[in-house]
C-alpha cells in the first residue's frame, strides 16, 4: 500500500503499474481500468493533478495458503488549488492482492469515494467548486480508459469467488 501511494505522489507511472498483475485492474465507481498499459495512461493523467494521498488504517486478511489476501484502507486525497490545499476525495480502498514469486501485486484495487449518509447518490467529488477541477481530468480519463464492471461475487464460507465478465 505504501508503494502504491508513493508511486502516485512521485509520478512514477512504471513503478505504480508494476504493483499490478499483468491483468490487474483499478476500479473506480462502476468502471475498471484493466491491464498495465491502460493503468499507465491513467497514472500519467493522475500525475498532472498535483495531488497527495494519505492512506491509513490498512487491514489485511491473508488466505490460509499465503498466496492471496483481501485488504481495506481509508484514503484521503489532497489537491493543490489556488485557494490552498483542499480535500478532493475521501474514501476507501478494497483490494485483492496476490502473491507472485516474492511480491504482493494487486489483482484488483477498488477506490470508492465516501458519500453523504443522507444522500448516497450525491457526488461529493464535484461538490466543491474550488477543487472540482482538480479531480475532473482523472474522472474523464477513467471514462476514456475504463470499461464497465460486470462481476459476481459468491461467498463460500471463509473464501470468496469473483467472476469477471
């Protein structure tokens, strides 16, 4: 998780992409950006935003065979604006890391922005007019590079099977 944040904040697209499996995906809302080349293009746009990430409260649950895991963490994204630094996103990462050789790589990382408790459909990502322009290019890139998420998760006791179509 630390390398993920450090690569984004230091504009290291190749380092960031190397944290995903060959067919790894980054999910944002209802879209997924799949494969290392599209992930690299996504980070190139992200690198132009002037944002910094604070990721905290990581929680990992490693499978009994030690080859896969599920993890969660809270994240806050701060953007630089002419009005100063502003929070442009607060949310949660939900991850599926897998162990390949001696490395843990993301098979899936999902970022979900927190919503208003009383109005979950209201988008906080564009609510603040002073910072909405910071996140807009990234949302546009997600639309261009992403494809709809179509998956089914089935819980089988302590294990979970996810089918991606």
